[in-house]
C-alpha cells in the first residue's frame, strides 16, 4: 500500500529548478551569512559571522580557503570582482580577499549603516546614521564627494554600471538618484511605506529595483522618476533584489 507521503512528496531528483542545495553537506557555513559574491574564476566568496571570509568551489561545494577578518564590523560588501572586501561600523576597513590582509582603514565621522562599491572597485560609498552619503576613492582613501541627502539614516546604496550615478534609500522611505560628477540630486522616487533595505540597477539601463519591508519590490524608470512595475505578491518583507546580467 502506498503511503500518503510517497504520493505527495516527489523524490529529490524530480524537484523542479533545484540545481544545488546550499547547506549541509555542501557550502556549510558556521555562522549567519552577511555577504556573497562570485569571483572571476567562478568560485564563490562569503562573509559570515563573526567576520569569517571563505572561498568556495561552486562546483563541489568545498571550502578552498578561510580567513578571519574581524568581529567588530556590522556592515560588509564585496567589490564587483570579489577581490576586495569592505567592512564598516564606526570606521571603514578594506581587505584583500585572497589573503585576508587589511589594506587600510578610513576614519568615519559618523556610524556607517550601509556600504556599496562602484564599478571596478575604484570608488565606494558609505551611508551614515546622520543621513549623509560619502563617496570615497578606494585607492587614495580620500573623500571624493559628500551628499547630505536624507533626513534619517541611509538604508541602501547602489552604483549604476556607468559609475556616474548613485541611488540611495533612507529610513525616510525615499530613494534619491545622484549625479556623482556634480553632486546634484537628479530625482527622487517615493511610494514605499516601510524600510528599503536594498537597491539594484538594471545593467546598462535606466531601471532601478527596490526592496521594501512593505512586502513589495518596485521597478522604477529613473528617466521619469515613475514606477513601472509593482511586485506585491510577497507574503513578507523583501530584503534583497538583483537583476540578471541580460
């Protein structure tokens, strides 16, 4: 006699869309994952609590190397080629991923709430609890631009692929688009009714997608500052968004 479980539960091989399970026994981290990025060679890099950097084989799921960085910082981000790691709290630190070596620190005037690398890792932006955005030269570690954009702490940042535009979201639930050459605000996007924890630009395009704790993700046309698509079928908070390369 066939049991009810065997009638309703497909075997693992029949589960649609599952390419690899990230967990036991493969790609098993010892702490909460704080950041992920693929390197140019196809390997996967991760940061986990408390400040452990790992490189993984995406094919076998085996850990290739491990470095302990720091347990002080609360914010972590990879450069787009995963060669550099930024960490922040009341200071900003830069690390070389392959060796775990500290490249340097940049003193910060206020608490850092979010960090984002620009294209090719030449610049990075920090958002602060005083609502200010600061753009830094990653090589000289000098301040390149200061944008006093939000009345409340900054919750998310994203560079456009051209490196000339920056999107910022604040706890004021407003998204601003900045021209980094002039430091001027190009436009503002409003509509979210709760915290905006993540932003992502369409590659080489005008669209920006935002994640909201109001259970929505929203796709915006930044040439008109108007929403194009409302993705509101989520049952809970939306915490992260991404575009495919195409």
